[in-house]
C-alpha cells in the first residue's frame, strides 16, 4: 500500500489512527450481534471494511469542520465526537440517543459536533453540503464542509446539481465518494457508463482524483491536501476513495450478487489488520499495544450497550414533539 511507505509517522499518530479504526470495527461488529438479538431494529448498514476512509479523513479535519454522511455513518459519527453511548442509545431507540431515539441507525445527528447526519435518501444530503458551504462563505467562516456519499449517489441528479453549484460559487466543500463498488446490489460497471469517477467529477471544473481507500495513511494525506486547497480559496474538491464493504448492503440483504471469492480477496487487504501489521513491522507499535487498543474499544462499546439497555424510552406524551413548530419558534 502506497501510504505505508510514508516515513516519519510518529508512533502516537499511528496509534491514534489504528485506535479509531478498531473503535469503528468493534462498534459495527457489536451492532451486528445486537441486531440479530433484536436489540437494534429497522435498517442497519455496516461499515466493516471501509474504516480507513472515515478514519483517515477525520484525522485530517479541524474540529470545527462540518460533516455529512449517508446511512452507513456510525463510524463517521463516532470519530466526529458523538460518544458511543449516544450512538448506541440511538440504535436502541432510547431517549438518551443523539437524535432522541427518533432517528435510529440511519439518522445519527449532533449539531454540537457539527455532524449533520446520517441521511437515508441516496444523494439527498449533497445539496445540504452546498448550503452549509454557502453559509460559511457568506459568514466568512474558515471551515470546510465534508460530504461522504457512495458511488451510487453519482447517478442521482442531486450529485450533478451540487457539484455544479459548488464549482460556480467556489464553495468550501470536500466531496468524499466512498466507492465500495456496489450500489446496494448493483455493480458500478452495470450502472455507470463512465466508471472513472474522478474524471466524471472533474467535468465540473473542480480538482478531482482517486486514492486507495483501504490505506488510512493515503486517505489522510489526500484529505490534508484537499483541505489545504479548499481553505486556500481553491473552491470545492472531489476525492474518490476506492474501498470495499465486507458485509452485505444491509442486514436484510442476502448478498447473492457478489462472488464470495471477491469478498475474500478484498479481506486480504483489511485496513485494520494490514495497518496494525505494518505498524508492528515498523516498530511503531507492539503486539501488546495493538491488543490494548482492541480491549479499550471493547470496553467502550460494552459500556455503551449497558447504558443504552438501561436508558428510558421516550414517553408517549412526547409523540408530537418536534413534528410542528410552535408559534414562538416561528416568530423567533
């Protein structure tokens, strides 16, 4: 992996990157178990295999940057600063969840950390990213809006409208395409006439390139470069992160459209396992260090599950809350 050839990475930075990939992996694996036990209901889309993308990008951002994501957003939310307790409670539909128990798996949200979803409509959040970028531009804020979406969203009209307006208005938006090769059960090759996604995005006269999304260092390096270009007044940037989900599209998906051998081939490039192995080989971490990170992540997620299980549901009396605005809210 090209990024692993990078020299001089501090051991602490290496530990932080691996820690966060492991945190996502443990959270997602536990969610799969809880879904099977009917603790989590509704839809559940897991991020297992793609951890290097969220981790590399988040480590290259400023805390004040805004982030929007898809329904496969648990890892992004966790690294943006939403506590595992708030995420798990939301999965359980409890009142202590980050969206008050009303959003569930696909609609994690937290204005305090500038994490604006968790959006269930494919491509529907791309215009929201443009709006946030425009607001920052008008207000003179020195921040970037980062929008994650899958390659399937590039077939939606919102993608073209969003990139066009972002380019015309020179907005501070970073478009992050997580290309995991399958839009639900449809492969990229059977849905897009142009499979070079960076080339497709470049048609809107914005810088666009593709990187290895299984390599956390490559992801972080590309994101830092993009953010620097944007904050330097260069306008929007598009990055395609080539990655792969090891699990099916959702927990309801029988995953009959992929060759099992293909999945196993990609698992040989597991971003968590390969990065840990490289770090040990480079004497940046020891095997004990790595095991300690796994233990800490398991403890964090276990505590979140216990707290979610004990948290109260919303009372029936609150059923109409947040449905319509009050007169006071409208007037203000």
